[in-house]
């Protein structure tokens, strides 16, 4: 498919959105990092969120093309310069979401749509049920929190996913463009962290990256999800834009390397190999493909090697630290044992997603609040029922993606598989930023089943 359909105005719009969102993020990020009095930062963030909510209400309510609405949904989870949990959501974000929901209601009244069941709906429905059942047999206050917080979220998940399944009118080409610029936005956040550090060199070699909404592992798993998007645009464009998207692909990979997340780097190598093999067969001019890819890869490696050579001692210390505890997965073995043993107390439905980690779980100087693995955390939180449902969802997801036999679904499957592979030693599912992007990709994926934009 030729990407002349990609409107240059959309590219310009996304460039502007990326820069504006970066500024929105930067002030709260720097404030939480260096400023003691956060009154201005909190007021600023609240104002920005309410403005985004109002814009979202107008965009969803009165513009039929969902391209603009997807821009808001994809960027919104990443504009927070500070962390928070599901039990400490900032009230301005609740207002922002409320405005967007109003816009979606207006849209349902204003624009006609057909009710249909998408190929992935059953799996998502069962996941929501499993999330609601989690902690069912608990006799403590955590189950009350489960009922108040997780059950409404699960219901909202089904309603929103099903609704967008019905109203989607965006092609994967345009979603790939949004995801590519989201990658640019996240890369800017990472470089801002390093540049704003008192000692840039020390920050660069210390593996302490944090951008507010997530730390280095969170950034890495999102980039694994995004990297195939610009590569898709590269393979489907035959003009000079193709080279820009190819450079962007490896730029996102370069950013991921700077997170120094060991599991993610292994997943990245697998992902880039898969993309390269797919490109080798899909790109019409094999010689040009090889020259372009190796030239860009070589350029980024030269830059990385140059930085390391100028700071050789720091680089050596970094690699030594990355090699520490590698045989026990950096302490994860102890974490898995503790979560597995705790899971036995409520094996059928688990302890729920808001259960306080009050059992001894200290490795080194760290107190862990999650299972550091999607499967083990699912067993702990949702029990055997949740694990069975998760596997059903995964089988269904990959079945329809590979059955579609088109480039878009193949690359989406690569993105899901490589980020999911890393999710075996860290969380992918239940990380809300990851889930939002994954669900939007599933909605837009041209599976050919009840999807007229295939």
C-alpha cells in the first residue's frame, strides 16, 4: 500500500503535538525532580489536563475522523512528569477522562455506527472478567478496594474497547504515524532526563533513567511496542520519506539501548532481526534495502562507540553492573518464589490487582511491589482462572494477527511478541500505558474480520 495517503498536514500536526506535549511534560518533570514547592507545578498540570479533556471532548464529539482522537489517547498517558498508582490518580486526570467520555457519548449520538464484534473482543471480555474476579475470596479490605476500583475499570475496559471496535475509521498507516511520533516524544523525554541531570556523564552511565510516568524498564517496553510502527511506514513508502522512517526506527532502538534494560535489549535484538528478515523479503530493491539499513545501523553504533570510548572507565563500570546477578535474573528468582508461595493462599482467583504487597519481599535494598513477570503476577493477582484466560487471550490475539497474512498484522504481532517476551521478566500487562497502546493497535489492526479499513 502506497503511503501517499499519509497527509503531510498530519505529519506536521503530529510534529507540533509532540513538541507541545513535550513542553507540557517538561515543567512538572523538572519541578518534581528539583523543586521543593510543587504548588505551581500541580496547578499547571491540572490546567493542562483539563484543557486536554475539553479538547478531547470537542474532537471526539464533533470530528468524525478518529485520527485526531487517537492522538489524544496515545499521548495522554505519557505526559505525567511524576509517578502515581491506580489508587492515587490525580483528580484533574479524572476530570479530563470525564470530558473525553462526554465527547464519546456525543459522538455516539451524532454519528451513526454499527454494533459489531471484533476478532479480539472475546479475549478482552474474559480478561476483564478475570480482573473483576481477582481477590474474590479475600476477607480483607483489599477486596473492597478491588470492588470499588478494579471492577469499574474492568467494566469500562469492555465498554470502551467494544465501542472503539465499532466506531474505528482509522487505517493502520495513520496509527503507525501517530505511534512513530509518540516514539519521538518519549525519546525526547529520555534525552531531557540526561541533559537536565547535574552530571550528564554520570547520569548516562548510571542506569537510573526516570521520566515521571515510568522508569527505564517501563520506557523500554513501550519502545519495543512502538519500533515496528516507523519500520512499517518505511517498508510501504518508496520516496525519501522512507529513509526518514528508517532512521526513526533505529533512533528509537538507540534510545532503548540508553535505558540499559538488559531484558529489553535482548528483546530488541530479536525484534530488529525479525524486522530485518521481513524487510528483506518485502522491500522491492534488496540492494538499496541492505545499504540503507546497514548504513544507518553503523552510524548509530559509531555514535554509541564514540561516547563509550571517551568515557571508557564509566562504560566498563556500567557493563560490570549490567553483568551482576545475571544468573538469578537480577534477584527476580527470589521475587518469583515469594509471589508463587503467596499465590498458594488464594490459588483459584488470586489476591486481586490492588492487594497490598505486605509479605516479606526485599531483595538487596529494594522493596518490590509487583511480580516482575506478567505470568507470575497474573497467577498472584488473578489466580489460575486468570492465567487460563490470559493464555486464551494471547492465543486468540496471535491467531487472528497471523491469519490476516498482511504486513501490518505481521509487524503488530512482532511488536506484541517482543514486548511480551520482555514481559516475562517484567510487567507488560497491567501497566496501563502499555495496555492503552496495545488495545488501540488491536482495534486498528487490519485483520479483515469486521474491519472495513483492512
